C-alpha cells in the first residue's frame, strides 16, 4: 500500500502578499488605461455619456464626473500646434 503525504505549501509571507498587491495595482492601472481609451474612442464616435455609463454599469453622472475633465484636457491638448 502506498501512503500519500499531504505536502502543504508554506503559508504566504508578508512579502508574498505585498508582491501580490503590486500585481493587483498594476492590473488596476492597466484596466484604467484601457477603460479611458475606450471611453474616449466611444466619445469620438459620438456615443453619449449615458450609453457609456450603461456599458460600464454606472450612472451617467458617475461616468461623466470621472471622465469629463480628462476628455476636455485631451481635447485642449490635441488643438495645440
């Protein structure tokens, strides 16, 4: 009869959790960049704030508040020679 040994993996350390949190923060930044890109592309395609909000599952006010200032800033930058 072959006995099985329950090989337990070592408990994660604080350093392991910090490494994982850095990964989460990086993923969040990447998602924010992708979201911003697609919001700006949708606005350029004349999609309403209401339509964008529905796609993101938030209120029109929330999406407008989050992206309106950045969109205006990008538009101003693109007009400068």
